[in-house]
């Protein structure tokens, strides 16, 4: 196990708070848009909420145990969560289901944008001078905003990869004719390639995220 210094533990705390809140927003957005579209499965499970407890109860390993263990052993954080939905509703309304799928990444990109704007404003006004980025309140605020920016960029972009079980695999039905979307959804539910798809997505995304991160930083911090 890597050495757990006070600085490392502080970073772990920041990453976990950001992960918990960002994942809760992601799943709550899925649940809310599904409810608006006529599927109250997640809403009846109490997941239209920014309270993380119902989401943790549904996925305790993905939202608590695995993120903490992954940070303790590798100083990185991985995890997962989920919102239930009615497959028959998805089949009746594939485009509504596609909007439901897009809602999660949209929540992450919203949080990323808020953090990016806050960082830019703070840097422009000198609230985060170079020497204050580690000690004191200014340094802590800078680190927290940077973690929220980076994590939500990652969560939003990764979940748009169009392979099961990621959101992008359902979101692409938005661009399909009704009959094609139904055939695709049938294949998606019957397919045994979910784990293979996830592994492929991780391998592919690992090489792409540096470019995505560079582009996002260029947009938000150009000229700084």
C-alpha cells in the first residue's frame, strides 16, 4: 500500500467528496428525466434526490467500498452507481430513454462548467496566486475546484462512449429511426458483451482523455 501522508489523505477526501456528489448528481439526473418521460421506477426508489444515501444503498460497493479501496491502494479513484428503469418503457419510448441516458453526462458537464468558471474567475482576480495553491483556504478551494473540474470532465466524457453498459450505448438511439432503435435495444439487452465493452471503453478512453482534457483546459483557461 502506498504511503498515506496527511497531504495524500486530504486529496483522497477531496476526491471522494467530489466523486460522491458528482455521481449522486449523475444518477439523480437519470432518475428525474426518466420520471419526466413517464418512467417512475427510479423515482419510486427515492433516487430523484441529491441525498447520496439512496444511491449508496443501491450500490454500496460502487459508491463507497471500491472508491475508497482504489484510492488507498493506487491513489486513484474508481467506482460506479446506477439508476433503475423499466425496460418496457425504454422499448416503448426509445428516444425518451436516450434523453434519460444523456441526462447523467449532462449533469457532470454542468458541474465541470461551474467549477471551470469558478477557477477562471478566481485566477483572473488573483484569488488563487501561485504560492497559495497548496496551503490555507485559497489552496484548498483551488484544489477542490480542480478536482471537481477534472472528475466531472472524466465522468461526462467516459459515460458517452457508446458501448454497454455506459450511457452512450443508449444515447445513440436518439439518432436512429424507431424500428432500428428497437432492434438495437433488443440486441443490447440480450448481448453478453457488457463486460467486454466496458474493458474496451477503458482501454480506448485512456488514450483519448489527455486530448479531451487538453481541449477543455484550452476552452476554460485560454489566456491565463
